[in-house]
């Protein structure tokens, strides 16, 4: 698979400046992810930036972080991680750059500004002032505001005095609590969650929690209007905003054999999973979706770090899972296209059938399951909270994992899996590992 470096006009012809960016064209398999472990050719990451620096010990929990991060350490760790990817020949797209390039397209700007500061978001009077100000920003500066947010004091400094006076007398500002007029999006660093490429298309996900919902707007703009992404596959997206039907990419596992595994959790709800399944079936993209229950009352789900399926299990070869040993015998739900006028056919399986249901969906006899040693339960839980089971495959049997999770790394190596270690002591405080920090765009077949 040979990447293409193209100089293209951003968006429609003549709508933006030329952009040099390597990517794998659709005709060469670009934008296709049919498994979790096929050779990784192209990925989206997001280097921590000012949005991470906005986190304080006071607002960390509300922004879904354990604590304020040391930004220089987090950046150094992320740089080490992406260096591994590049050394492996992976095309690495940084989302900050993608968003800035996309915002050169007027239609992309209109989408992002309408969703972020349009009348439905902030009211008519506030929207008029903020839209005028933001429309005048250069692409890179606007991207920075969309990622890092903007505070009351920053707006007072940057706006014309008359506009500032108008803005701070609006209804929205009078009711707004806290310093941020546009909130920062520090969780963009976990690019896995907001969108997921699978079976010839990409799902822009409806996020469960308010601090992350606006991320989806930024991704939709990139996938609709950036020349490296527009037209490379089907785009499955829903209206942005609060909804009981949510799915998040950390719960997606592309099993192969036209099957998708989805965690059923507080982040990916039954309504959201069935809505996605219906879209996939209607477009002929998949034949089966397997929902895996994440128990509310299990001892391990009390950890803040355990919120998606990929915090408990990730695939390391087409027939091998790295899985926390306490996570077994849970209920699975098999969702297939319906018959006789029904949209879906649903079969609920007892926990004892978990592994056989997954194997049958994958089209194999059985899965091999590798689990870190639980003889020292306290240490096993400590490693789980540090994303020990959250690894990303570069190819079958070769993964990247955090260096501090030695028990998990050792058990993988004893099972014949090559582990490339990356530092993550600072990054893990954001509640995510190497699987969370990657959005695969193109993988080879297995």
C-alpha cells in the first residue's frame, strides 16, 4: 500500500489554499479498516496542546481527567508515541493541523461556527458578536479556539470595546457560570472515541458526556471538507448534542468477518448501538453487531479509568485478545438484520457463551485470551487503572503499550506478542492508553 502525497485545494476547487498531506487514496484501500490488527498504515492522533494546559485541579474532574497534567511531559510522551508510529511507516495525521486546514473552507467554517456559537447554542445576541469575531480569525487561530476554548477575560482583551460591552450584556453571558465562554476540549487527545473507521466508512459518534460532545463537530467538518478525507468512504453521523442514543469509539472493536463488537456501557447505550447497527446493515457494511455488557457493579468498573470496552480488552492478533482476567462470563447481545418486516433480530446470550459468541462472529473456532496475572489483585487493579489492557496493534502480534505496565507487557511477551513500550506516566492521568490515542484510518487486510 503506497501513500500518496498530493497538493490539493482544501474543500471544493478554489475554496482554500493548497495543502500538502500524504494519505492513502481510496482506490488503494485508504479509509478502510476491516480489523483491529491488520497492518496500520494511517492514523489520526492529537498532540496535547493548550486545551490540556487549561486543566486545573479544580476543573479536572469536570473535564474527565484525574488531575491537571504537566503539559511539557505529556507532549514529550506523546511525541515518543508518535515517533514509534512514524518509524513503523505509519502516516500520522495530527488533528490540530487537520482542523486548521479544514477551516480554510468556508462551508467547514460555517458548520463549526453554527454548531459552536450559533443561535441554537448561545442565543441570538451572543451569536452575532462571537460569530463576527471568530469569522475574522486566521485558520490556525480559529482552530486553536475550537480546541482550547476561550475565556471571558480573553474576549474582553481581544474584542473591540463596543463589541465587548454588547457581548457581556447578552442573555447567555449573564447566565454563564465559570470562566469559559467556549469550553476547552482536552479529551481530543483520545482520538479513538469521537470517530471510528470501519468497513469502508467512518462513524462520527454521538458522545455521551457534555465535555466531549463538541468534538464531533470538529471531526464532521474534517471528514466532510478536508481533501485527504472527503469522499474516502461513507460518513455515518447524527445530530450533535445531548441524546440517549450515544456511542463512543472506545467501545468499538472491528472483529473482522463483517462483524463489529460494541461495549454496552454508560458511554455506548443500547439505543445508540442499535441505531448504528441499523445504519451499518442498511448500507450493507456489516452483517452482525455483538454488544458486550460492561457490568455496573463489578469491582473493576468502579475505577474511573474503566469506561469503554477497550479499557478491559483489546485485540493483539485476529484470534487473540488481551483481556483483564476479571472480565469474563458477561452477557452478550447478538444484533443482526431483521426479517418479516422487523428492522433487527436480537438474541441475548448468557455470560457463559461470551467467548463462543465472539468466536462465531469472527468466523473462527475460538479466541485465545491473554490475561495479566491476578495473584496480586491490588497490583492488577493498579495496572488496569493505568490502561494495561489498552494496547494498539501495529500488525498482528505487534503492539504498542505503556512502559509502566510491566505485568501486562510481560504476559504478552510470554505469549509471543511483541510489545513496543512507550512512556505514559503523565498521559495516563487523562484516562487512556495507546488504543485510546489512535484513530486508525487505514489498515491492511489480515
